[in-house]
């Protein structure tokens, strides 16, 4: 086993190809199958000679390892034949045959050969309720125990379609190794459909986020598709996976012929693909699946023998995952919002629905939070007198398929947390652990942490110890340090998977001892992030304002959150729609809230008293009415712009109708509405507006454009060209893309709008199906710029760059990045469109050039600046006997006040003018 681990770490290892078709080619009889036709695993005991011959055929062409004939030797598959009791027997016999052949080839060739114990997915999908988790896990454990007993060098969980199914197999294999006292490499290989996801809709990012924390040694893809369809997923894995990668594709997508299914990819095609994957993606294990033969693998061996996997520099994205998607703990420009409304202790509406068994209503409350902009959902079912295990199983199971967001399992009861984990295929976060009853082996801390590690969950850790809740900065930081050291040193939890909650207490009681609690929380966050930049921080935010009326709470919560985010807060448990951007609050309210948070009392001035005065008799309804009056007093153009910025839809259509009496529809969009969206983008980019409110503004913009569209002049020139538009994978923002759709459609272009979260495979398929002239990709998030780059690289790899010019747009893009950096890597034409109207001009130019229209030219690309020199630099050579200058090298390195980038406004010019390098400013920035 150590030799296999070393080989996987130092060179490319080649596995075998298809097993089932090789067995069927030898025409086993019904008697050979013991009247269980199609149960190939029975051949391990009735016709070991046939199974042996397949292994020999692959070893003879030079592969390093073979998989056992045990793909279906698991509880659910064996149950289909009523022989589940033979799971161990057939697993052990299959491994023993492969072991014998491997040892013979090792002895005869002098080169080590290995056995991979195959654990197939079975026939049941636990996420859909086909089977319970425990039964499935225990069945996989029997499978793994048989493989280990038969002599497997490693275990490979393969061709899985459901992440919960995958996790149960991994945990079953782990339990088998623990029971038998061995440690084998554990590999996991997933089946991705031509849709770009696993069977139940899981994206590759969700799979990696869910499975990597389980301690598997390798991850990759097999079956379902050929290598061409796997490229995009492998590109993602090579950039984000910490662990080595594998790939065992089919021989292309099957083609149905008169003689049955035929796999079209020949040996050379497979060898070409695997050679490219090893070079481009750094694969450590390659092989084949359905339709591949010993000849396929012979050519793969010849291509990659002696190769070393290309060096990778993965950029992991710590986070949680639902069944469908991964959500990073670090958001681009704001905090991660954990929705608090699906909590039986915090929401009366949710509690009553749960107590009455109105499960669909509970699910709808979860969906409401998704619409409001939450990134994860806090699920708490704890209630006196209820069966928490049953309630958690019911709701976690429903949320698993109904919600696209990861779940935070919030309970004080270990069995309730376990019930949730056994229903979720994605990666959960457990809320929470602390040292209230110490850290001994039987403490709640140890029990919950052990469960989290087993299931690969992240952990919220509260700054509470045996003395109680920490209230001072020093106590909060000290307990946090203890938690981090314990979790990383004793339990193997990564710092990036720990979410420290420095605790929030109300500052609204008027009691002297609570006045500094807000400051303590903020400064503890700041100090913690200084010491541990990789650790996540979180808060149960709304405690800060307990005791105030609802309108005042919204203001204080919003201002406090803003201050915490500036100090380094990564996430907060909040009602996302009840947090208001600072830019939308009245200045006096913000200032008084800040004075309260920082305890800026003065003689005759108590900020708590003043805040209560400001909101005396004020409720949420009257606050909204006041905002409406303020809006109505603005000039029409400013009012429309303000509606976009504030996300205010009431009265929008009437204002638009008034504007149409004097201004063309396109001018309203271009000169007023887009100006509003530009301000929204600036506020979002500087962290002053959170994503939920960007989405609100986008919805108002969408409604405004839809209302104006019938009034836009349409071109008579139909069929000018076709463009495929898509928001890229992982991004759900489409207002800009939809505006491009309207403008181009009204100007005679055929637009194929694919919608949001589109993988490059879907974009390519649509472009080919509709014979597109141009591809357009959009995205709001910073990470979308990386995905656009990956998509361009994929188009290069598929030799499609010359065929498809690409237009890119989105708030995070810059012209320089697209027309310099991306232009350098894309083998075709790629351009940046600042807005829909520039998109139209680019489309006209691209189509004109493509069709040879006289006078049609593309605008010049933005040129990369090259610093000018007044005089040439003379060549110099290193003088002989060079002596190092006498400079101290042991000076302490200062720690920056924060990591990453931050926008700070309101600093006077005099404060930083002396630090400016005028030469660099004038020459480098202004040319």
C-alpha cells in the first residue's frame, strides 16, 4: 500500500479498462451465472478463469493496476438478485483473483502491480428516499471488508450519481478499514452526465467541497461520458483540488447501431486525451471505462509511461455545499449571510408550521430566504417535547432537494445533528461547539467534533469555556486561540473550516456593564483575523439590538454588521432582508448607532436614549412611508435613478410612463437607468451594498426594461446574425445579459439566451446547435472572471476559438483584463462590452468583419502600457568578487492591519498626499 501511495505521488499510474464487456465476450452460460443472469460478480466463484483472463489481458499490455470484478458486489445491487447475504463472499473472491494475478505479474516482470477494490454505486439513491443512509453505509462496509480480506491494495468508490450515496460508500469503506486495522488509499470517482452535472444535479464544485473533507486520497471522474465531456470538470478539479486526480472515461458517447450500443472513440483517441489530461491537468491515475479494451490501454501506457503529473498550484475554496452547488465562506465583496428564519427558536412562523407538520410551508420559508439573498440556511428544530431526530430527518431531507443552499445544522443534541448529516449529500456546517463542559473525551465538544470530522462538516465554534461566555476582547481571543489549536492540532480540522463566533450581546439595556460589548466583539474579530487570516468568523448578529423596537433594530443591526465586516467578519446569521445598506439609511441614524456601538457618551448626550427618541412611534410601515415621500419629492430623472439604487418598485411604471412622454425608451435606459445600476455596482464593489440589495436593484431594473421594451424601436433587418448569451457557471446574475438580449433582439439579431449558471459545455452545445456567429458570456462575481478565462481555454482545447468570437461583460471585468490578459490566451477574437450598447456596436463589427462587409472593422484593442525610458539602459555585468551590502536581514516583519483589499472612503487628501509617488502617478497612471 505504501508503494502504491508513493507511485501515485511521484508518477502517472495506469489502471485497466472495461470489465463487463470483456466478461460477456467469453459467453458465460446461465449456469455460470447460477441462474442470476447479468450478475457478473457470481463469476468470481463459478468461473474464476474468465475473470482471471481479463486481468491478465490488461496486465499484459502494461497497466499498473486492475480493478476487481466487484462493481455490483454491494448490498443494494445484490439485493436485486436476493443474494445480499453474499456481499462479503463475492467481494473477497473478486479481490483474491485480482491479487493472485497481480502477484504473478509482479514476480514475472519485476515491476510492482496493484489491485484496486471496486465499490460501485449500487441501485438506490438515498437522497431520493430509496434507502436509508445507515443501511446503505453498512452494506458498503461489508463490500469493503471483503475487498480488504481478499487483498486489495486500495479501494475505489466509483460511478456514483448521488453525493449522499458517495458519502455513505466512503464512510462505509472507512469503517471497514478501522474494523480490520488497516489503512488503504481511498479513491472516489464520480459519474457526470452530458448535462454537466451528476444525475441528481450536483455541480463539480459541490462534489469537491462535499467529498474532499472526508479524507479521500484521490478524486476524479469515470463512466457516463467520453474524455471530451470531462475536460471542463477536470479543469475545475486541477485548479481547486488539494488531492491528486484520476480519470477513467468511456470510449466516447455510445452510438446506437443495429448491433447495439457502439463506443466510437478508438485507442488512439483515448491515448491522445489521457496524454493531454496528464500534461494539462496533472492527473496521477488514468484508465478507461465502458467500451475501452486492452488495446486502448496499451496505447495509453505507451503515451504516459514514465510521465510525471504536471505540477499543479490548486487554489482551494473553503466553503459548504448543498446537493447542487458549493458556496465559499468568503464572499467577493460582502459577508456570507446565513438565513435565520428556519429556526424553531427564532421564528414563530416556522415553529408553528413545524409543530403542525406543515412541511411544505417550512420548505417555502427556506425558499423565501433564498430569494432574499441568504447564502446558507440555519436549520434548528429543537423544541421541548418534540422528537428532534424525526423533525430534523424530515426537514433536512426535504431541504436537501428543495434548497440550492447549504445547511447549517443548529442543535444542542448530538442525535439531532447526526440525523441531519445523514440526510445531506452536500457539506453541512454544524452550529456549534464550545468548552462549556470542558474538552474531555466525553464532553459535548469532543462528541460533536468527532461527528463533524467523520462527516466532513465545518464547525461553528463559540467563545465559551468552563467559566462561561467571553465578554472581553482578551477572553474572546484566548478562547478562540484554544479552540483553533485544539481543532487543528488534535482533530485535524483545517483553520479555514473553523467559523469562530466571538459572541454578540445586547447593548440596549442601559446597564453600564453592557455598554462596551459591541466594541469587544468588533475588536475580537479584528485581532482574531490578524492572528489567523485563514480562520472564518461569524456572529448571531441580531442579539446586539435586543430590546429596541423593530425599526430601530434594523438600523442598529445594519450599522453593527457594517462595522464588523470592516473589522474582518466573514459571515453572520441574519434575516438578510432586514439588513439595509448604509447608503440607504439616514445619516443621523447611522451616526447615533455608531455612537451607541462605540459608547461615545458625552455630557447631556446618551446615544441609546437618542436612538430610542429617533424611533419613538416609528414602525417599519411608517419608515417606508417616509422613504416614499422623500422619493416623490425628487425630479423625475433623479427619482428613476434612485428607484434603481434603492430597489424600490412601487410607483416605477407611473414614473416610466411620465418619462416616455418626453424621452425615447432607449435613452431612458442608457442615460438614467444604467446610471443607477452603475452606482449600485460601485456600492457593491466597495462593500457598501450587500448582494441581496444588488439583486433587489437588478429586479427593479429588469421590471423597468420590460416595461420600456414595447416602446423601443425595432430594426427591420431580421436575421443579421446569431449570438448565444449565458451567465457563466456559478453566477446567478443576469440583468446585464438580459438587457443585451433586448437591445440585440430589437436590432435584428437572433439571441439564444441560455440563462444563468451555464457550464461551457452547454454554451458550446447551443452555439453549435444554433450555428451561432458569436458567444457572449456575462457574470457579476469576481470568481466569474476566472471561469470566463477557463471557458476560453476550453474553447481553445476544443479547437473552436477561430469559429466563435467572444464578447465578455460584467461588473467585475475590466477592459484591460479582457483585451490584454484574456486576449493573449484566447486563440480567437475576444472583446469587452461595458454595457448593452457597446455590445450592439461590437456585434455589428464582428458580424461585418466575419461576412466581409466593406468598411467593417473592429475597434482597436486596449494596449498594455510599457514604461517609457528617456535613454537606453546600458548592459551591465555582475562585477567580479561581488560583496553583499551590509544590510540587516533579521529585522521583524510588520503584520499588516488586514489581509486582502479594502476600500476606505472619507480620508482627507492631506492625510496621504505626502505618501504619493508623483512620478509613478503621473507617468504610470495618466500616461
